[in-house]
C-alpha cells in the first residue's frame, strides 16, 4: 500500500470514528450540563469545597469562580514544583527554578502544556501525577464550563443566570473526562503504552553508551493529555516517544481522542440551543477547515522535491517511520488546530509550508475544532463577527441565534479577537527587537524567526507545542510565554462570560424569512471565509517572513 | 370637512387626506429589475462643490470621531514630515500626497452627503423669518404685538388671513385654510380647525383665509421647523447603535493591523530588510478598513436624506435602523390598503325592476351628491350601462335634493317623479312616509351586501305607482392596485402585515382576504391597537405603524417605528419618531425598505473593504521583502513593475476606491425585496467576491500607468 493511500485511509477511518461518536457523546454532554441531579460523589465534592451547586450565577460570579479556581490551581502547582526536592516519590529530581515553575504552572492551568522542561529529566511521579495530570483534567473542564456558559447565554432569555461554575466544573471531570479517560487509558495500555510507577532504568544503546529511561503512569496521563487537548507529554519526545505512542493504531486512537470532544461539543451546542442544525453548521465549518488543513499538509509533505525526498517518499525528516507522513501530518494538523500541542513528529522539520500550516492552524485561534470548550466559544465568537460584518447585507441589524449583536456584544467580541494577535505579535516583536532572546535560536534566517513566532503563537493560543530548535528555558521566554499563556487563556474567558451574560439577558428575536439563516451551507462558507481572511490579514506579514519565505525559496 | 355619515366607518381612525400628488401614489408597474426604493440622486459636480467643506473637516478634533480615518491623518502628517526631511525622494512625496488625498476623499464623502441637506435647510430657514405674534392677554381681551421668539408655551395668539403662524400650536378657536408649502412643498392649502384631529398648526406656515386663535405648544427654538433644519443639516445627527457597533469593530481591526505593521519592523530588521517609515505608513493605511471608515458616516447621512427626499422626517437615526428590523407592520385600512373612499361596484335590482332602471335612477339621484361615493355611482352608471352623465342644468324644472349628513339622502324631483338614494334607514323611512312598503327582498339584499363587507345604499322612487324600492347600490372598499403583490413581497422578506380597521370583523375579513394581508384587527379601538403592539413586542418583534389622531399617540410612542402624519395632531407628531409630511400611510412600506437599504449598504461596503485587503498584501509584501527573500516574489502574482510602483499603486487604489464608491454610499445599494437567503447570496457574490477581485485588477491597471511615467518604476 502506498504511503499516500495509507494516509488517506487513516483519515477516512478517523472521520468515520468521529462521526460515530459525535451524536451520542454530544447528546450525553448536553444531558450532563442540563441535568438537575447530582451524583453522590459530586455531592461529597461540593461539601468538601463548600460550594452550592444549585446556586444560579450571573456572569461576574461565574467568572470569579473560574479565576479563583485557576489561581488556586496555579499556586498549588507552583508550590508543588518548588518543593519537589523535598517531596517523596520525586525520583530524586530537584526543585524547579522559580521562572520555570511559574511557566509550567501557567502552562498547565491555562490548558496549554507548553513545556520548557524535559519530563523525564525534571518531573517526578508526584508532580506528574498529583500536579500536572490533575490540571490536565480540571483545566479542560474549566474550558468546557465556559463554553457551556456561553451556550446557555444563547439558549436562555431574559435572565442573568448562566448556571453554576462549580457544578459545571465537577460534572465535566466526574461525568465526562474521567469515564472517557478510564476507557481510553485501557485502550492505550492494550496498544502498548506503559502504566507503572517504576524508577529510572539505564538502557544500553545499539551503538554503545547508555540512555536513562524512567517508567511512570504514562497511559493515564497520555489519555487526558489528548482528550483534554492539553498536550503535555510525560516524556520530552511527547507522542513521538514509543512509551507514549507505540504504533500506528495508538497514533490514530490518540488523534481520535484529541478531536472527539471538541467536535462533539457542536452537537451539545445544537441540542442546548434547540436547533441541532445550528450545531451542524458550526461542525461543518470546523470540519471544512480541519479537512482542508490536513489535505494541504499531506500534499505539501508528500510532495517530492529533491533526491532525499524522493528516496524517503516525502519529507520524512523529524517524522517517525512507524507513523509515516500520513500519520504524522494528520497528528500535526489535529494537534495545532485544537489547542492540544502534543506532537508525534517535529514541526520544525516539516517543509517550509508544512511548518506554516501548523502555525496558521494555531493562529486561527484554535477553533477548528479547537480546544475542549475553548474551540466552541472561539468559533462562536467568529460566528458573531461574521454575522456582524456580512449579516447587515440581508437588511437587518445583525443577530445570531435570535440574539441581537449590538454595541456591547460586538465590543466584547472585538476585544476577544484582539487578545491573541496582540500577545503573539507583541511578544514576538519584542523578542526580535531585543538582543538576548535571539541567543536562544538554533537556526538563522527565516527558520530562526519561525522558531520564535511559533513559540508565542503556541503559547498565546494555548496550544503548547514547540517548533523545536528554540532554547526556551530562559528567564525571558519562561516569563513572556508564561504571561502569553495566562493572558491568552483567561482574558478571552472574561469577554466570553461577559458576552454570555449580555446574551442571556436579551429577549430573543423570532425567526422570519428576513432572518439570516445561520444553519445553511452559505453561512458556513461565509464563516470559513471570515476566519481565513481575518486571520490571514493579521498574520500574513509575519508568516511571509517565516514559513512563506522558507517555503517559496525552493 | 364633512364626512358623509352614512359612509363613515364606525371608529375610523384614518381621516388623513393625502395632500400631495407626487408622493402619494403606490409606485406600481415597476419592472422586475427596478429597485423600488429608487436610488437617490447623485450629481458629480457636488464633489467639487464640497471640497472646501472637506478641507475644513481635516481638523483633528473632527477627525478623531472616526478612528480609522484619524489613523490615516496621522499617517499623512508623518509621511509628509519624512518627505520634507528627504525632499529629493519622489516616492515619499507621492505616498504623502496620496495619503492626504485618502483623508480628503473621506471628508469629501461626508461633506457631499451633508451638502444635500444644506440646500433644504436654507429653504426652511427662509420660512422661519422673524414673525410678529399677536398675543392675546391672559384674560382673553387685549391684543399685543410681540416678537415670535418671545412666545411661551400656553400663550394664545391670533392669526388672520395673510399672517405667518408664529409658532407650533393647536387651533383653539375658528377654522382657517393654511398654506403649509414651506414645510411640505405642497401648494394646495389645508384646513385647520379647532378641536378634533386637524387642530395642529406649524410655525412658519401661512394663514390664507379666516381667523383662528392658536395656543402655542412649543418653545421657540424647539419648533418643528427648527428640528427639521437641524435634522436635514445633520447637526442633530447622532451615531445610530449599529453604526457605533460597526465603528467599534473597525477600530479593533485598525488596532490589529497597527500591531501587525508596528511589529513588522523588528521582524524586517532581523531579516535584513529594514523598512522605511513611509512604506510602513503606506502598508498600514492600505490595511486598515479605510473604505468603509471613510464612507460610514456618509452612508448614515444619505440614508436619512433618502427619507427626507420622500418627505419623511426621522427624528432619530435609531428609528431608521429599527425600520430595517421591523417584523410587523400595522397598516390602517383606509388610505393605506384601500382607496380613501368606497366606490359603487354594482346595481342590484329588486324583483320586477331591471338593472338598467336601477342604474338610471341611481345616477339621476346621485347628481346632487358631490361626495366621492356619489360621484362613483354616476361614473359606474356611465361606464357599465352607458348612461351619459346628465348635468343639473339639463333637466328643466327639476328640484335637486343635495346630500347632507342629516338627511343622508340625495335625489331629484322631476316631472312628478321623485327619485332618492341614500343610507338604508333613511330611504326606507322615506318610502314608508309615502305609503310604500319595504319589501323583505330589499332587506335581504342589503344584508347580503353588508355581510360581504360592502355598504348597501337603497334607490327608491315615488311616481304614479307609489313609493317603492327599486334596488340596491353596492358600495365597496376598493383595494389599491398592486397591494397584494407588495404584501407578498413583504411576506417573503419576513414581515407580517396587520390591517387595522374600525369595520366589523366580517367586513374586515373580506377586505383582508382581498388585499392579501396576513392578519387584521377589526373594530379596533386605540386600546386594542396598543395591546396588539405590546403583544407583538413581547414576542421580540419590532412593530411599525402610522397614526394621526391624538388617541393614536400612545401607540405611536410604543411602536418601534411610529410614523405620524403631518396632518395629524401635535400630540401624534410628538409621540411618533417619524413624521410624514405627505401624510401618506402607504409610505410605511417604503420607510421599511429604506431602513433595510441603509443596513445593506453599510454591510456591503464593510465586506468590500475587508475583502480588498487580500490583494494589497499581494502587492506590498513582495515589494517589501523580495530583496532579502527572492522566493517571495512568487507572491507578486499581479506582476507589478517595481516595488515602489507596487506600493504606490496599492495606496492610489485605496484612495480612489473611496471616491469611486461615494455614489454607491449616497445612493444606497440596489434593493429589491427578497428572502434573506437570496439577498445574502447576491450581496456576498457582489461585494465579497467583487471586493476580493476588484483591487487585483485596479492595482494592476494603476501600476501599468505608473510604469509609463519616465524615471519611475
């Protein structure tokens, strides 16, 4: 079987699997966030944290919940790393430096999982399992909670009530992420992913010398790494490491885990707003972009351009032979179009265009299908922008799902879309203007620029993948990327929740023949166009000097 | 004005008589391709005339109101300073010049839009000459002459033939004919009388006959004419909610592009291709949405102006925008859906008589009836039965009995034969007085007609055979031509039409069916109307209505778009957010269309403006960086002749497109009623795809021209 055909078949298998899971999972999640009942274990948790899960929250209260919980999580994670040297079960690793501990804490609380450390050489069992793995669950649940709050904003009318943050958070973990993770971890273990608390082993290498490999609860962390679109690998090599991702089957399953919740949330959205077709329109938009990017990526990586490429059957540098170009391209676009950031190959080694596709994927704002929760709310914000710009052309003031997009709504949506470009371009600009940051570059020229552009793109969009090459464990990068991750995660949430509050308070406008039909293919096309043009215009100059200059050079 | 009581609808709410011919007719017979909201006028010479105003608007304090254009202004100043620093560089001067032109063109668009209102304001000012008021002392006795500006609310003033009414008020005593041409442009005088719905007078209009006492209701300086002047001049113009929201989005896009350009310099330095400030300014101005930024306020002013051209004054821009969103139209039956008066539709004989006999008697007896209904009987007899219209003088010895509201009958006594026609009750009484008997058949006929929504009139005669009923005239409401098609269009646009009438439900239903409205409200009282509006609004709908009576005022205030007729009371005019100077209720439909056209124009130009940027990148980025990364020259798909020419072409295109689109901004995009889906598809194709493609062609053409200039390129 040719590698191209293999790649296409993997893509098809993935689409079928996602299609099968879409409806049941989406409806199940809608049920979870609409139900009045509390499980016994949930009641214990509420009692433990002293929360009243029945209390209706207006948007400021909901936001306070999000921020307070995340701040506490961050402090806990920071202290855990700082105290690692004195904790048992740390495999003898020392405490993490303040700047790196800050960066890592910010990274995992912001659902980014940018790693300026090497997992196997810095983090022991306690930090990995009690700190990082826990954040993988709760930071993902926070994302879904905020998305659900926005969906409620659309679904409800003349109320300030967006639901209860604590109930949404706990339910996301207990009823969605944990059960799916248990099943997923078992599948991964069956595929050959390790799961133990073993120590460090010295392993002899073929060509002499010794390599140190440690064991760990890898499968359980791997599953939530993908499922919660986190991306922080147990090992530095991430999903390219055979302990994390041993074979093509596990590879395909991991991609499935990355995509399943973000895509299914569109169904949840459709069900909750009372029109599954609206959900399908959003799904179609996400799917079209994801398919387009994947096809482009496969094309550019399979494209033969020189004797080395001819021999390898494409651009194989930095890719694992066990996944090939198909499995690697699929993983690369899926991980960058969601806010996952796990990698099974090295994006820095992709062709110039291929590297550009991974960057552009993140720059879209992680919305196709995006991170768990964040993808949905990001896409809904873009839908609001698209409705606002083009919706006027039907001769009515803009409205989406029966809610008017007025001054307040557009102000919040505009702030939302300002945040990440400001962070990405601002910090990249500052890094290029200063002298020291450039010392971290491995390459010169356009590729060197891409290393820094990629780092801030990844951080501010909460992706977490790295372009490789950049030595990111410096005070400058630990601090700036840490800030980019925090601001890139929580500022948008402020705007989303304020928007949700404003939408929930509105009286819905009834649908007539004069209403813009947002469930039609025409709107999906319009939305794809708006997203590409707005993102393209924002980042075109930067991309031209990085991946485009590199890709067009040949 | 006496309205024949027999033909009056109980509780009729429309008493407006359209006073102005050119605007009152329902435009029909438009071809399938005509936009019905005709596009406004645009005279290219206006551009030149408005240049001085455009220059005056360069004041930064004015410019800052449009964040996009303010950035262009800063760019213009900056590039000029840089050009002065390096005066030998033609490129710097060229960019600076075109950036100034970009700024100027934006101001020009606004100045042209405002200029059109100025002419109208000047005419109005002429009417607002300083008048001398004849004020009555509080005890009602002595009369003193005071300047019109010293009048206070509640003052009583006297106006006689030849006097200009000194301020807005209500007639409290007397009847007069008033020339309101200063405001409405209509020269035919209108009647103003105390009490009722025709008591309102407007300052600046002129009393032509008789004497009235007027109670002043508005302070000087806030009168209708003052507000009109402010309105058409644009002085009172405030940004509408959607315009503010769009401005916010445009500002945020400007910030994004500002970031993209500012951070580009360190990237460029690293790449070894440091850019001059001039090039960066050029790039920034090309990227920020200048096209829509420049035209946004002109679009708003022009939208209001299109209303003014139709003699509608919108008291707030918000109302114009709301008009586009309206989903329920409340239309008064009389004057809007049906012609103001009923018309004779057929003659129905009783047994033993022929139709022709009835027609003859009906015509003869209606010759002395000057009401529109009476005239319509004569006309029907002529058209359908070939009965020549006889004149009162032709018949010698005839005694004519004119129609009066008291007798509710008209007729003639000639050659010993007495013919009468009139309201059922009156004619029956007349027949019985003369010893005749009303047959059951006549009653049946009248009942049938009444049930079908018509009004029956009886025709009776007294001759040698005694007094008897000959037959019945069927008077019908005549639905205006083309109304059904219009309601169909409105339905396709998602707008529900509700007919409001004082008729009984049966009659109302018949007319509603004939006209094709979606719903009707029969035997409507002002309270019913109010309840209907509130009910629709509770469902999230926006409601538009017209009204003229004082009892309409609460509903006018409650409606999202309340159009008061100029003939109406001052209370109604105060409550509505629009005034129709022609007092033509049908115009409500046009107002909705103008509102939609305004929003579509705004959306179309925004989409166009943003789509334009793609091509500009393809022109400028290779020009900036192909030196260090030769591969980027592959992006120069337009094959522009040189980097400087490429950048300059993009800047020139960016400036010229503003001027090119001024007519579109002022006239509004072509609007045809259709479903939202089709409208979006059409406009996206036109302005979205068009916006993507147009600059590629335009920039290439400009580059070709520039490359012809020797020493450049």
